[in-house]
């Protein structure tokens, strides 16, 4: 099976070395120190690469900022270039030097204003360890042509985000959605071109994967318009850096999507999101009359159906949304949630539901599912599937990647997405058919009989046991024999334990 996670090569080695330098520092604090330096190394490498190219041009001016902008490269002033930082890495003032470097970059690149971390000079940060971290990051190329072709920075950044999320526990999930879930969402909705929106965008993983999808399928990334919003300011900064690293043109706003919707008039072709699960502190009591609550006022103590309606509100007439929610959203009838879900189903907006395996997330053990909603079930040349919902039970999929975390493999993702695309009537290798225990296409009357509950297990049933060709009598004879042998072996072990205990002066 193919593991779908980051390549555990040099990224892991770099992480282990960087984590050693963390000492007793909190992961949430250290995250911004490390990722800020990685970003600085990247833009410095990119600058130096561009500088060499300009120097080769007889008409080029290596001190002209516009020359670098034309190459989509950030201007890095002398006091912010990596070689300067590395020369001064052993100085006791290195923290102040790094802060000044960040200030200088923001000054000369307006798009990065208020984005970069600038707290390296604080007393609590060990300057010797900071210098060692600079030396460590200095050992890898990030922004040169070869490194860019291998996406070294993307791999390091993504791997580090995941590791920090793991280290931070529950809080870490604010900025990181596991790669396999992001990939599954993107492969399902296929964002080739148009407006893509994530109102709880974290560090921007949905946008990065969408760009990768377009590139892998021979599309043009410039045909994607990216819109996002993030309520946590430090996470918003991570996202802005992530977009800059990838050279993704984007409109990423800071603010609460419920109370300060910065993309109020946006109608998106694609919505991808992993909002906070069961958020009880979303201050819904202040939004009782909001225009977004077309299907009912969401409960003040749980934001799940506020998010669902926010996504629907922002969908274009032919748009599709794929998002992660807690399993409770599929069946809850408390505080009017069941009635809201019923009305959404009756309006024929739900396209597909997927039950996910446990242990996929770094930040929560709450079981999760994927919702796919669309305003038009006969759009883009796909078959008409009005009043139909596809249910997929993927709870038994995935492999353990460590003692606590599971991951969907590339094969798992392919199986799920091919099932969905075949069901939608797209050209696929396989023709869609219901598979007991895995997938079922149910019509609205069946969903109504199940009280508008969307849990896939209710519809797909239990898989049939494979016939191994062994009769009942043969099986019982074999199992009885095996049990007798195991009991005999158990007695031998019991006697041996008694002997060993007697040897050390203990009698049973």
C-alpha cells in the first residue's frame, strides 16, 4: 500500500534536529520561530537565484526591485539576506538582527505587511539555540531552481505543520488538516478552474492541494481564483506565508467568517473547508436574523449547521462544496438541527456523504464525516441525479502510520473518488454499482424513511462474508482441534511458570 503522507526523508531529519533545539519552548511558540526562518531562507534563496540571472543579462540591473517583481520574486534587502544572517548567527544580537530582517522585508514587499514574525529578540529565546537553528536551516537549499523542482520547501513546510500540530495536540488542529483528507476533498470536487473558497482556511492546505491537482491534470493554476478567511491572526499569517511560498495569488482575509464575512458577495464555484468541530463559542445569539440561515436558525451552542448554511449561501448556481464535520451533524435532532438538515435534503442540496475512519486527525478523536453539497445535480455534463444521494462508508479504510494516527492511502482515495465520479456519470474505468458495506445510491424516499439521517452505515448495510468453501462441520472440527492444542499448550506454560517460581522461592 502506498503511504500518502510526506516523504519521511530529509524533512524528518530536519525536524528532529530543529525539535532538539526547541528545548523546553512551547511548540505553539516555537512554530512561528522555525517557520518564519524557513520562509526567510526560501525568499533569500529565490532572490539570489534571480540575482544571478539578472547579472547575466547585459541590460539587467541587479539593484532594481522591479526586475525581481517581474520574475515573481520578493526583493530581499542586504540586511535580510541569508548569508548576512548566517555570518552573524553566533552574535549575541542575532535575535535583533532577525527582527530587523523581517521588518526590512515587510517594508520593501507590501504584500507581506504584518505577516512575518518579529519576536526573535525577546529575552526568553535562547540566542545560542537561535544561531544553531539558523545554521541548521542554512544547510538546505529551498528557493533555487533544483529545490523548487523537487518542491523541497513545500515538503518541509507541510511536514513541519503536521509535526507542530501533533506536538500542540488539540490547539494544533486550528491550522492543519491532515494531507490525505485535503487530497480526498480536492480529488472529489475537481477544482480545475473558477473561484475556490475556504472560510476557515487555517494555513491554506486546501488551496495548496487544489493548485497541485490542477498542475497534475495539465490545467493552468492562473485559472483558479483563491479566496479565504481565517479568524486566528497567527494562523492567518502562516497561511499568507504559505501562499507566498507557493506563489498562489489569493485574497486571504483575517476575521471571523460568521461575524465579519470579508467575502460577503462571493459566490464560489468550489468550497473546501474543515471548520472547527461542534464549536460552542461562535456567538450565534448575535446572528439570529442573519440572511444565511435560509433553512433554520442554528443552535447557539453548536456551529455545525451555521457552517453548512454559510457554505450553501456562498455557492454559485453550479457550485459544489466539500467539507469536514463531526459525525453528529449527520444524525443530530437536538436544538432544531434535524429540521435544518431535513430542509437542506428536501431542497436536494446533498450530493454525497462519506463516513471517515477514526484517528485521522491530529487534534481530535471526534468521529468525522465529509459532506458534499451542490446547487445543481445535473451540471457540467454529468448525469441527472436529482433526489439521489450517494453514501460511502470508509470507516474500515486507512492504515496506521504511528501508534495514534491513521491515514488514507492513495489507493483508498482513488477507490472513493472513482466511486463518486462513476456515480455522477463521468468517464471512469468502472461503471457505478452499489457495493454492500461500502456504497449505496439512495433516493429521497429512502432518506425520508430514515428520518433524514445521513449516516452512511444506515444505507450501505453490512458486507457479505466471503465463502471460504469450508462446510460448517469441517470448520467446527478444525476449530475444536485448534482449541484443544492451545489448551494443551496453555497447561504446559502453566507448569513451567510454577517451576520457575519455585526456583526463586515462591510456591503456588
